[in-house]
C-alpha cells in the first residue's frame, strides 16, 4: 500500500536526523533509567485514515530522533478508526497495557473521548491535534493541549484575511462559507460568526452551507455556493471532502476570487495536492505552520523529507512530533512516571527549541498552550508555502487567483 511506511526510507531519514541533530538542539547527556510508555492514538483507518497515517509518520521519526537527544520512551500505537467510541475503548486498552501517558487523537470528538478516559483513570493526556474549546474548559487536571482551540484558530485565521487583502490590494465584498458539520466544523462556525464583527472583515457572508465530512457527493452544495455569486469561497474542511469540493467547483466552472480556510485541514495535505494537481494550486489556509526561523524545524523537515520524499511535512507532522516531545520532556524532568509527578512536570513545560511557529511550549492554568499564532499557507508549485506574515514568507501571496482553465 502506498501509504504504508517504507522501513528503508524511514531508516535513511532517521539516520540523517541523527547526523544533524546535535547542531539543532541541546543534547541531553543523561537518559532516564527506564523508558516511559506513551500511548499514541490516531485515526489510522476509517474516513480520516490518510491524515492519521500522516501523523503516524512523524511518530515514527520521534522514535529515532528523540532518543538521540537523551529521551527514554516507547510508543504503544492504537487506531481510533476515526470513531469517538473506538477512541474511548482504545484509550482504555492502552492504559490496561501499561501506557503511563496518552497522546492524541487529531479529531476533536475522538480527542474529547480520550481526554475523558484519561481524566477518569488519572493518566496524563497530551493533545497533539484537536481544537474543540470545551476540552480544556472542563477543569480537567490531567489534560494538556499543544494545539490552538477553534476560537484561537478562528481569531488568528480570520485576522490573516485582512493581511492578505492588504498585501495584494484586492478586497472581496461577499463570501460563501462551506463547512463540515462535525464537532470541529460546528465549533469553527460558532467562532467565525462571533469573531467576524470584532475583527472588522470587509466582506459579508451571504450563504452558509454545511455538509457531512463523509459525504461522497458535494454537487448540490457547490451548486448552491455558485448560485450565491459571492466573491470569496471560505471553507472549513477535512481532507476527502476538500478534494470532492474542488473537483466539483472545476466541473461546475465556479471561479471565485479564491478559496480560503480560516484554519482547517485538507487543502495543504499531500493527497489534496497529489489528486488535484494544478487545481490544488493557490488554495489558501490560515493555519499554524512549521517555523522557518527555528533550526529544529529545519532539522525535522530535512529528516522527514529524507524518510518520506513523496510526502509533505505539514502541521500534522509537526504537532504530532511535538506531542511525543512534550511527554518525553516531562518524564525526563519529573524523573518519575507517576501521574502526579508527570502532571507537575507538564505544568512547568517550557520548550523553546520547537518546530511550530510561536513562542516556547508552555501551558496555562487550563492546560492550554496559547503561544500558537497562524501563518498564511498557499499552495504554490505543488507544495504548501508560507506567504504571510512577510517576515516568514517564502513567496508573495496571489489573490485573486487564476481561473481553472488558466493554470499550467
């Protein structure tokens, strides 16, 4: 299968990582006496399988790179099958098998199920990806999140719209919003509706269209969006539906000024670019991304590219790697795998050598990292490329974008 990990490629990538790691981050000379058992939960099958498998590639890299930095751990992998009820039972199973800390699980619904199990069992849980705000608003004592809430994503992502319009000199007056109707999509919709007036965006949403992320046909939804005759197509997607949506837009010759997400997966991912080719170009996502200013980010990306040359090193990979790093770092500082010791170490987390844009990894009193700004990532020349903010940009943004028939 194309998405299975190639062991030879992984070995080469890991070796490359080890060779350059010393220059990228401090080496810890003393290893913990025994490895901590980290239970990793990801949707490696089901409708989110491609995303989960992408995160898993990064988990595999941690197994080589982090021990060379002096961290002692082992990872027990579990598949949530893209279902919250399975995520719950798999989290319980990992704990029975001896997992001393949990990481996961990408999807907000699945992540909340894991968080509840962790809290009930008194086992620390580090959220690598998962944005539902309520997860860190329930007073959980064992849950820590290194990912923006949907409110943070919405605020940061919507703020980047004005930056884009200012940089390109083009301003839409109307927009259509298409969004998935799952936990994440509903949370993003709520945030967008609440935040747009406060941020002062120049356009009005004239049509809001929701759909099932497991939908097999979006022709009716896209036709409705086209009929609105709006300037901008704003989206909150997952991966498979994002592909279906753009295919249908091309088929129906629906050509807005651009397709922009204020902060959702799908359009920057490997399969989106591979499947759609030139039609994936110029799709724009305002999202946390790898930090070009961090040497550790360059080291990680180089190792990732060596191991998986056909894949894109994206935010899923970066946050998944940081999730394991946070667990291993807390254990090393705690000197114990006891839940109370790990929780206290997690509260004191302050990781400055990191991969993603933002300040040091720290957690507030609710267990939330708030140092997670968004960049503007536009697909250019077959890869997601930072175009804003200007100080991090690799290319200048393009808006409005060329029509479907005008792309080489």
